[in-house]
C-alpha cells in the first residue's frame, strides 16, 4: 500500500513538472515568406522572434514561454484567410500577430475571422484607412497610418516649393486607398496631381507608368508601391532622364532598394519611416534591438532594418498585453489588457490604446538615401 502511494505521488509529481515544462503561450502568424514580399514577412517574423527569444530567456511571461507559429501566404489574400482559419483550428493560438498587406487585412476583416474566433490580431503591416479606421474591436494597429505619411510628405515638400505631384500606385485595395488619401490631401497645401499611373500587384511591370509620369514633368513623384516595384520604377525613371524628386512611403525598405539597384541609382530617394532606423544609437529602442540581435541572431538573410523594428515593436506591445492580462490569460482578457495600455514606452517610441481607439502609434519621419546608400534625416 505504501509502495503504491509512493508510486502515485511520483507520477503526480512528474505530471506536474511535465505540465510546467510544456506551459507555453502560442501566437499565430500568417505572413509572406515567399513571393514579392518575402523579405518583408521574413523581417517582421525575425523582429518578433528576436523579442520573444529575449523574453523567453528570462523565463517568459508569468512563467510561460512564447511560441510563434508562422504560415506563409505568399502575399495572397485568399491564402491569408485560409491559413488564418487553419492556424486557429490547428494550434488554437491565444492571439494572431504580424500579418502583412492591406488587401490581406481587408479579406480577414470581411470574413469576420477575428470576431468569429474572438481572437486579437496585434500588429498588421498596413496603414490603410480601410484597416486603421475599421473599428474592429479585435484588431490592434502598431504603426502610423498611410494618410499620416502622405500628409507628412506633402506638408514638408510644400515648404520647399513643390506644387505638382505624380503618383505611382499599386492597383489593388492598398494602392487605391493611399491614392485616395493623396488626392484628398494635395489641395490642403495648394498643390495638385498632374499624373497617376498604376501597376499590377505582385509584379514589377512599371514601364508604362514610367512613360506616363515622365511625360507630366512633376516636381515630385510619390510612390505607393512595395520595395520590388519601387526599385524597378526608380531604376527605369532615372534611365529615362526623369529628374523629379522621388518619394516612397514606408512599405518600401531602403536597404533592399540599395541592394536591388545600387547606391548610385538609389541616391536621393526619400522615404517616409514609421519606425526609427536601427542604426541610430541615440534611441533606447534601437540600442535594445541591436543588443538582442547580437545575443539571439536570427537565422537566414536577416539584417537590422525598419521592418525588423516593426516586428520587434509589435512583439513588445503584445508581450506588454500578456503581462497585464495576468497568468493563464484568455483571448478576451488579452484584448481587455491591450486596451488599457496608455503611453507605453517601448524605448522612446510610445504606444497607447483605448476601448475606442486601437491605432496606437503615430510616429512618422522622412529620410533620404545618401551617396553611400545610407539613410539620412
């Protein structure tokens, strides 16, 4: 009898320790790891994993490690919807994280995936009005809106006498959304759009757009385009003799542009940034990122850039929500905790939500690529 009790106690003890060892918080992600936005999705995932690794190395959140499960949608909206449902059913994540694309976000919202599952989605790489102003109670935005970026561009360049603009846009919900914001904002600054030209999503077929925009001879060209298309458009435009000021919004990555077309062609390209440059050592956030990058270096072709910073900041916000939600959080408790975040300091970049405002970051800056292929303010 005593032996049986001892064996039972041993089994119970082993089960307790096994449960503690297996305790984890599962986070689900659907993002492009292949296709034209593979570098974007890869760097967002790497930035998030970098912070999760740092947190896990210190014991996790309330004793539970964080596990990020990622599926590749190749930047295709239908795949985003299918894989999000698959993730929710297969691994039952506490939250979703780090999706990419306006059309992809709109598809998720239209299908009511978040509301039907009662699951928060923290950090989506889209600043489109249709997403930012959706009012979805389960969606938490951790970047400035595209409208804010366009406003910053036109406001700043109007001060130096720029009055005529041409617009290159991706012909999909993302591009059309930002084009609409641009058309609405130029009049505020006594400016006008003299040409606009679209290109097909998931391509770099921009040759006709190059001709249309060059013929209009604008003071500046605003590019509402991803990195691959922006790079190709800039290269062809320079070759065609277009000497306008080229400006692109934050979905284009400066380092990748330089890598694709070289520093000589990229020289002078202006880019809005909604996250600080990781090479800036004056900001606590970027110092923290670079320190963790050396400790938990991501595998593959990952370099510190603003996209990695975006993933890292999104992960910090999610973890802050988990901490505030307490031990053994539910999806509802996590959502409630996220809504209570006010002026959360991620390292001189502040985030704040409320029950009526899920757009938590408003940082926008303009940088320019110099002759060495580096970013200058």
